[in-house]
């Protein structure tokens, strides 16, 4: 099948119903304009037959289309599915559906009127004043098929998000929970619930025209990784017009202080031991439902192996100060999940460390303290409860049991923390990109 989505000003043309010649009964058949292509017929030839036989185009409507209609990569999506034939029991069938999206230039409404494709006046109400108000299904106009069947076809311009719900889900049933989720997600506008299984995600991606066979090959990650990424809510799946978009929110924290006698700031970074000397700021995936302040404090506590709700004790400012927050956004093709666009949203938070902590960091940097880790150099004398002696809060007491168990592993495998001059911009410090994005973002 070849399916034509003819769009104009945010709407798409849909067939709402049809009636046979000599019959007053109008059958409801909401669908996009569709036709069966011959085995050797080019899809553009099939689309022209839709324009001629179904829409009864009289003049050159194609001249009013946007330039994208001339580029296959911009207007065509091919969906390949293998399923049991609904007409021939027991016979597996391979369907190659060509989804064609053509859009009429916003200023070329005259081309639609000349061909009888009446578009409603946006200032008129959908009552009797509308051109198609007397037609079934609130249709805007009708055509009579030229293929010899004598069918009368009822057409309506429908906002695209409504059309997604009305459209018959081509070649995909609802027999299983996976299929039902895929249909729900395909017709949804906005963030969708994570897929129940890897199979459900595969069905959806195939429906969107994405080649799932590329997953797990060459530089691409397996499809299971994408599914786990979504189920762990490390990223979200957003659907718009039947196209998937991966949303990834990352928090990057810049802890800085001014060493004694110096005018500039220094910033705390992680040195990646396996990264040939690469450095990066403290980073963390922002979870759904978190705000930037909560995520930034969790980032400090997790990267510095502190107990929960102790991160504020490091800061010389209020943790919710809006002046410390910067939002960055980048839309790009995913380099790990083929066919998926990704919107990277980075929440950069800059905090100033208390002066006394900065002094200790500087002393440690110049070899004046003997503590083996940064926190052990800071916590005993600076993070003890107010009025208590420093010895009452040993470094180990500031660590949660789970994080304490992770200290040796993270220090030896992942990274160590160290100060650098703030002018020495560490790799990935301001805007993580590529392989330097926080873990989980690709």
C-alpha cells in the first residue's frame, strides 16, 4: 500500500467515509488516502493515481507543495511488516507500506480551491456556516472515485494529532499487550509511558519506519539497551506526529572556590583514569519529577560519596539561588540509537564552596594535608554538627552504607576528584557532548 498524508496549515486530509453508487448508506472508514501499488510501480506513480482517481485533481497541485515533497528522504517512510494474512488463513504476508507526507505551502490555498479540496475558514464556526456542515462526519467536501467503482468519498481536514487517533493502525493488530502499547504510543502526542517489553518497543519503532536491524551492529547499541534506558527512566520517549524523540536530562554541577590570595576561582572536576587524562565536572542523570536544585544536590552527594541531604553543608550560598542555574538544549541525531533524534537538556548549576573548605582544598593540593581523599580532608572539621567537636563526625560517618561500599570501586575504576583552575576548561565542563555526556546519555 501507498498512503498519502496531504497536509495544510497543521491539518491532514482524511477520508471519513464512503457510499456506494445508488445507496444512501454512508459507511464510516476513517483513514488517510491509500492505494495499492503495482509490484513494479514506483511509489510516486501510485501517489499520482491517488490524486487523480480518489481526489479528482484537475490542475497541477504538486506545484503548490513544499520543497520537501521532492526529496524522498524528507517525505517518504517505508514500513516493512510480516504478519499472517487476514484474508488468506495460514498465509504469512510481507507488507511494505509507503507513508508519503506532502505539505501544501501555507500561502497556496488557491491551489486547493481550484481542485475542489475545500479548506474550512479558520474564523468560521463548525456549524451550518461551514461548507461541509450538511455532510456526514462533518466532512468538508466529497469526490467521486474515477476507478470505476462509483464510490462517493467524504473528506475532512483534521488536525494532525486527532488524525493519529482516527487512523486505522495499518497492518498491526491489538491481540497482545505489546501491540496495544505500540498503538497507544504511536497515536500519542507528548511523553509516553515506557514500553512494557523490548518487543513492544521494537513494534513501535518498526511502525515509525526505523530499521531495528541496525541495533547492536557496528557502533550502535542493542535495542535492549534503549529499552532499559527508558524503563529506568534515564531518558523519556516523546512522540510527535508519529515520530519518536528521546529526551535526556542531565545535571552538571560546577563547584568552585577562590584560593587565598588569588582573584580567580578554581573548580572541582573528576579525572577519568581510563580517559587519558580527560576531566569532567560532576554529572548526573536528572530523574523524572526532580527539579534542578534537587538533582544538583543529589549529584554532589553521589559523586562525593556523601550521606543524603548533607550536600548543602558544602555551599556558601542558597542551593535554590536562580542565579546559579543555566539551561542548555541541543537537538541532534542519536549516535547510539539509529533512527532516533535526541533532545539533550543540560541543567548547569554553579555553586561556590565555603571559604574554609576552599582553604582545605588548596592546602591538600599543595601537599599540606595527608588525607588520602578530598572528603576526608574536608568533612572532619567543617561538616560536624553545629557546636560539636570535629572528632564527633569522622569521615566514615558522613557516608551512607551503600555509598561507603562504592568508594573503593569508584575511586579505582571511575574517577578521582581534583581541583583545576577555572580558566582551564575541562573536557565536557560546560556542555557535555558526544562521549563526554554523563553516563547514560550516550
